[in-house]
C-alpha cells in the first residue's frame, strides 16, 4: 500500500479511536474538531520531517527514526537486551559516581521512550518516517488534549480560543509534532498539570500517582524543566488552600527558591545550582551553529547572573527581530514574537472586567511564573535561535494561555 494511503487510513482510525476515548470526558471534542486537529498535527509532523531532512541534513528527528529500526532489529534478535535498557541498575553498575549514573540513566531513558515504542510500530509502518508520524501524533495529541481540558475546565467561556491556541496555532503544532522529545515533554507536562489539579480537588490516590508519573516523564525528557516546575507546583498547592492570598503565596515560594538557588553556591560545585546552570551553558557554547545570539559566559556568582540577565531576556522574549531572521523557521519565530507582544498590548489596553478574578485562580500564576522562569533559564543557557524557539514553545503556550484569560469575553470573536 502506498505510504500516503496508509497515512490517511491510520489517521482516520486514530480519529475514530480518539473520538471513542474522549466522548464521555468533560472536555469533549466533536468529530469535526478531532479530525481537523489530528489532521493538522499529522500534516505539520510530515512537514517537520520534510524540512529537516531536505534543509537541515535530517537532524535528530531522522536519527530517532533510524534508531527505531535498530531497536526493531534488536527486539527480533535479542528481546532481553531490548528490555534491559530500561533496567536502572545497568546505569548505576557501569558508572563510578551517582551524578554520572543519573545523567546516563535519564539520557538513555529519553532515547528509549522515543525509539522503543516506535520500534514496535515499525512492524506496521516499515520504518517510514512519515507513517511513524501518525503514531507519534496519536501519543503527543493526548498532551494537547489534557492541556485543553485543564484550561477549559477552569475557564469554560474561553473554550473556542483555547481550542484554536492548543490545536491550531501553527508554531506550537509544528514544533510539537516532529519525532523528538518535545512532543513527549508536552505529553508528560500536561499529564502532570491535569492530574495535579485533580488531586488538589478530590485527593484521589490515582491522581497523585499519575501526577508523579507525569513529573517523572518531564524529569527524564528535560530535567531542568522539572526543576523549574517544582516551585510552581508548590505555590499552586499552597494557593489552592487559601485563594485569598494566591499571589502572595506564589511570590513567597519563588522568593525562597531564588534565595536557596544562589545560596547553594556556598556548597560544593556538585550541589551548586548556579554552577549547574553555568555548566549547562558551557556545553551549549562549545557547540557550533549557523546563527548564534550574543550570550556572555556565566560563572557561579550572583553578579554574573545579574549581568547576563538582560541578554537572556532579550534572546527569548524579543529575538529574532524580523530583520535578523535567517530562513523560514526564524522568520516564523520572529512573527510569533510580534504576535505575542501585540496580543499582550491588546490585553493590557482592553482588559477584561473579570481579569482580577481570573488571574487570582491558582492555575494562572502557576502557568505564568513557570513560563517566565523557563524562558529565562533557556535564555541563560542557549545561544542558538533555532534551539531557543523549539525549547520555549511549551512555556510559550503557558504564557499565551494567560493572555487568552485576559481577553474580554465579548471580544472573543
């Protein structure tokens, strides 16, 4: 069967399965909405693979697909070795110290989460990248759906805007649809946030187990994101207990977190937060790229972080400027930034009368502060615009969601 026909067939079956799975959920989607959302995700995923294959030499996304073929071969020839990669004892036995073992474990588990399930799907797809996109879209679609459910349950009057933002906003759909860790990061992050809210509301054991599973997934895919999310979750927990002091509790948590972060520099370099961030930045600065923003080297001191902060903010919040963009992807990023600040200005000057009530809901400070902290962390560590736009797409969704909440209900159309 030609690949295009198999893609259409599998996409149709996926929509029918998704429809059956979400039809009794609170945030139900119509068949037309599901078909349009999933179809757009598959199309953008194929476009992602085509662009990176023809213009960027394949990049990691095609490497993952090739690796899945090797994993499929390993599954057929040596099933024990295939599953042994998931054994944590392997990584602790072959490393001399705990830090190296954990780093080795997380790196290999991220690789395994992407390639090993896809190795099984290769028996259907034959290892075709574009057919594998359908499988990967089905998995990462749940991240979009859980995030949509989380937001619409809190702000049902903004359902249409959240539908457009999460399922049809081109930059987000594009960057979260390729075969790489970003789609899985969305999956685990949305699972964490959705189930954490459920646990706060009804204290069910199942919810806390699923939330911990989501946090573990985020930790595996990008451990720095998990650490940045921790104070947002702590603030959410405290604010949910007393919504009269929502922002006070969040600011207290983040203030304490900043003090502890820089105080850890007084400890050994192994446990120093600033030293870890500086080391992460140094790894990126050693890499080579066609385009690089200016980013001064960090050390483990407070003055160094203060000095580099304007560069970090500029590189993530404002760049690339339209005249700096090189290539279609950077131009898309520049237009995205213009849209973001245009919407921010619109929300400021045409503020919703219920903005104070909405922004006092514990979910909004969690998304806002998590998004801002992730932006700043990315700005501190990554000098390459191509990597920045991909890494920041998830926190960008958080910030856009906060802006959507600030739009006047009568101006939604």
